[in-house]
């Protein structure tokens, strides 16, 4: 780190402007102790003059010793000055300072407003893009000369001081955007009659309606209330007396905020807007009106965004006809039935995605928008072919026609040497043909999405020169065949490749590309997993559902950045190597349906950020490691961040700001990059999880192995777990009571084991549990009460446990107490230790009852009585002759 000392600053007696932006200071300077300045400086006008003086210097000059008229401008990002600066000098009392720009530094702590109290001439204060925390203090009111104030892009919180801004009557610009400020806006904003720019976007301000003081701020030119927590409604009639208004930006994050544009009916505005953003504002239209009526009187619009508003009907052509300078028209997520068809040579960006457009894409689209750069017609019901005239749009850079019903082949005009196309997305259509064969030029294409179509053939282009700029290629869910050519994986620009679910085969070539995302799953690649040496930047590796053989290769130990590792559904064997526990960034590990064996290594417990572990359908043996409770779950949102990578569009219109000069109006566009996607069994279904949901879904699947022993109590401390499957093993012992701690569990499957004992009644606390399966075990006793989620489970959850009883089973429990484990005294009790008195009494009673019943039958039934007497008589004669032959005859012989 470079430390820059400025003792000479004490000689700057006429200092009027101090700029320290982009320097990443390590500590907050003590503003209260700045240098003493005795002489007043020259007067200064603002606006363009300030911007002219904020020029970029070719280098960072030394501070001269004699510097009475020296203006110090220190910029680390744009100049050749050190980027890390550390102040050793103490400063105080900059009485004549007028402009203080400290944006883009590393300032932390609370705002040092007490130190600014003596800056009576300060007119511009910019502390934006730092890391200030805490609230805005009441002492802000001491800076009564302020004309421009920016605290944007910090971490400020709390409500605004009730009277802190009341004295800032000279304020022209106030930018508090991108903080965490909350509460209701102070009513004393009503006194800021000179305010030109008001930006409070991306905070947490509340209120039943946008404050009424807006109507009194008639000098407003730029207003941005986007992304707050306002409720109720806002009426555009508040702007009825505004003549200078140019930029209006309202982007809501909820459905309870409404914008009323039609009261009073047919009102005519006095302003001419250049930027209008009313996104997700729940606009209320009278019957028959499609877009706000006041737009009929606007003739200088450059950007219009009315996305996410459920506007319905055919967009009127007068919006484009009346605004010949219109460059951007974003109507995403509405109910429009067709495109606007009126000539506009200045149109650069047209987004009609996620509407109800049907029919075909107009063939003469180049006639209406000859200079279009970004065209998005995705998520509609468009059919037919892509017209060849689209290839005539010579300035087209972004084309998104995904998620329609388009058919036919892709026009070859999109793939010429003169094309400027850099982003092409044709996903989820019915397009066909051999798009990766033939003599086509993809020299400008960087991001190409051809997934989920009917494309066929081989990757037949022979040279990588045709793809020299390619960064991302997604051809998944098609019918491509053959081999992956070597040149494709040797492209230095290619970082994301997805060929999932095709019919590709052979061995995958490693190549020289530095992939961050590689998905070749659901193909027929064979042989050992290739040992590629250049995968140190890999974050998502999907090799599942192929025919790979052998063991897990040693080069996997180099995947230090990997988040997702999927090698399931192959023919791999051997043991899990211990070095997998060293991949500290790993979030998803899928090894299901292979031939792995041996113990589950305890080193996996070191992967504390893991979301998914799927080791199912292998031959793992031994016990479940008790250290699994060390896996606490993800600590940050890595999958969500990936899906928010956007390109942006900078309009030709720039608002002239005091602090920023020409303030750009940026709009976000298409999401770039591939969203990660995995398959996982939960709730008895094999489901796909994609994108940001992976940050919130967690699961552990050890089913269909040969695991033995008891379930460790520690598994119950995986409190972030949403799905747990231990079924089809040889587990024994009790169901741990600690499972009641799995507060987020949605699916719990312990079926087909040898578990004994009762089902803990504490499990009824699992209010998120929707699937519960303990079938085919040796459980016994009363089932938990049918409360909460247990009231939704059927007999199927408990079948194969004949000793269970209670609802919803038909078998009723005969005794109230639950079955408990035998005591030591009961274990030593012998079978013959019985109560003899009870034994004799019960035996006698049984005999007496039997005899009484027998006599009653003979008495009431003559036929049975006669047969009984005959049987008795036969027995008597039989006994007589038996004794006669045995005793009487021998004695007679002896007597003779």
C-alpha cells in the first residue's frame, strides 16, 4: 500500500476546491481539524464552470511549496496517482472551501458532519460511493450555502432529521440514493423551492403516499423515487405546475403502490419529458385507454419504460409518431397484442417481451426501425419463421426471440462478416436445421443461446476463426450428434459452454479454454474423466449422466473455485478422495448412481457452506459421520449474484448535474451468463432447481447404500436442511428426537431401514414438513397426534410397521402409554416368575365354564345327547373287553 503524505497542504491558504475522489482512503479524515485558511478566495459560479475545472489531468503533480493559488485535485482511478492514500496531516477550518468532492474512496464510519460546521461557503459536497454508516445528523442544517449534496451509494440508515434540511434553501441537487434510509420524508422539503434534482431511489422510505410537497417543488427537473416502500398512490396531477420537468423515474418493488395519471381527466401537462420510467406502478387506466393520456402531449421523449404494468390492447402508433427522438421503448411484461409499427429512425432499443403478441414477426421490420440495436420479443406467442429481413438490420447488436413458437431455419443473414450481432438468444422455440454446420461467420457473436430447439447435425465448422469472440455457447436440449471438435475447447475467449442433453459422444477434449462453466451432462461421453489442467477458474462443472468410467481424478483437487460438482449417473467406482474436503467453496456435490464404495470420508464435514450432498444409489458402507453437523449451510448468495450480471444501455441523453456533470441514464438489459441448474430428489420427485433458488434450497441424500448403525443425533442440528433422505439402508436404533430441530425440513424419508422404537412426538413441531416416510421399518407404539403437518400424512407414510397404532392407521392402540425401552429389572425377569394364585384361579374358572357349556348342549339337543350316550356306551364296552383280554383270560389259564 502506498501512503501519500501532504504536509504542504497547510500552505494552501486560498484553497477553494479539494477533490479526493477514487482514492480508497483507509480512514475517515478528521474534517474538524483541516488547515486554517485566512484569506478569502475568489468568487466562483457553478454549473458548466465547475465541470470545466474538473478536467482529468495527465499526471499527479507534486504540491509546490509556494502554493497560495494552487488547486489540488487528487484522483486515483482516472489519473496516474496512487490509489491508496493515507492522511497523516491534521486539518481544520476550511472557511473558504466551496467544493469538496470525496466520492469513490474507502471512507468508513459515521458522517463527519460536525467537522463541516465551519464550511460556511461550501456549496458542493459529494461523499457518494463510500461506506459511511449511521444516520444523517441534524447538524447538516449548518451548511446553509449548499447547492449540491450527495450521500449516494453508502450504507446510511435511519430516518432523515425532521428539521435538518429546512435551512438548506439554496439546495439545487439532493441525491440520497442507494442507502438504507427509512421513515417518512420530512415535510420541510416543502421549503426547498430551488431544488432541481431529487433522487431518493433504492432506500426504504415509507408512507401511504408520495409526499404532497412535490407539488410545491416547481423547479424540479429530475426526480427519482424508485425502489422504496411507499404504499397508496401518487397522482401525476402533482406535476401540473411543473414546467421544467425532464426526468421522472418511479420503479416500484411491490404491487400496492399505484400511479394515477388520469386525474383530472384529459389534463394537459406544462412540461416536456425526456425520460419516463413507470415500472411496476400498477397504473390505473379508464376503460378504453391503453397508456397514460398525458403522453399524447409529449413530443421530446427519449426513453420510455412502462414495463410490468398489465397494460392491455394495441399500443397506439402516436406514441412513436409524436416523439421522433425516441430511442428506448421498454414495455416488458404487459398484455399488448402487437408491436408498434411506425417509422422511427432513432429507435435503438425496443423491448416487447413477455406480452401477448401472436402471429408472425413483421417482414418489413427494417423499414420501421432501420437503426435498431437491441430487439427483444421474447416470451410471447409468436409463430412462423424468423424473417430473413432481420439479417438486414445492420446495427443490430442484441436479438432475443426466445420462448416463442418460432419454427424453420435461422436466417443466414445473421451470420455474415458485416453483422454486428453480439448477443443472440433463440432458446425454447421449434427451430431446426444444421446451424453449426456450413460456412457461417460468427466473428462478432459473444453470447449465443440456441438451447431447447430441434437443431440437428454435427458441430461441423472446421475452424475457430469463425468464433473468435465467442464467450458463451449454449446448445443444450437439441439433437446434435458426433464429437466435440478440438478447436471449440481451445478458444481462449470461451468461458461458458453448455451442451447438455444431446447425443454427443466420444472423449471430451480438454483444450486450452479457461472455463468457468462447463455442462456436458446427459450425453454419451465415455472413457475416464479427462484430466484437464486449466480448470482453476471453474465454478460449475457438470459431467453427470454420461458413460464415464474409472475413479475421481486427482486434478479435481485443483478446482479450488468450484461451486457445483456433478458427476452423478456414470459408471465411476472407487472411494471418495479425501481432498474433496479441501474444496472450501463447494456448494453442490452430486455423486448419485455410480459404483462408489467404502466409508463416507469425514473430510466432507469440512465443507461448511454446502447446500446439496447427494451420495445416493452407491455402495457406501459404515456409519453416517456424526460430524455432518459442521455443515452449517451457505453464508452468501453466490447463485443469485451470478444471475444478475447485466449489460446496460447508456442513452444519448444526459442530465447536466453540478456534482457529476453530464449525468448518464443507465438502463439494465438482458441477463448474461448461464444460470446454474441441478436435479435433486425431494418430496418423492426428481426436481430441477435453477438460478437463485439454489441459494435457499438445501438437501442431504444418502439413500440406497449399505449404511449401518444408528442415525447420529448430530444430524438433527442441520437446521438449514430442507430435504433429508436416508432410506433404503441398514440403519438401526431410534429416530433421534433432535430431528425436531429441523425447523425448515420439507421432506424427511427414513423408509426401508431397521429403525425401532417410537416416532418422537416432538416431530409435530416441524411445521414445514410436507413429505414424511418411515415405512418398512420395525417401529412400534402410538403415532404422533394428527396435529399440524402430521394431520396431512396418510397410511402410506407408516406401512410395513405392524406394531404402530393410532390414526391414520386402522389399528387402534389398546393402551394409552407409549412403548418404552425395557428396564434393567424387566430384562432379568424369568418366564416362570408368575403369580400362581392367579394361574390356578383362572385355570379352574376356565374348566368350569367349559363343563357348564358342555352340559347345556347335551340338555338342549336330544340328538347330540343320544350320540354322546352311545359314545360313552361304546367306550365302556371297549374298556371292558380290553380288561377282559388283558386280565381275566390269562388268570383262567393259570388256574387250570
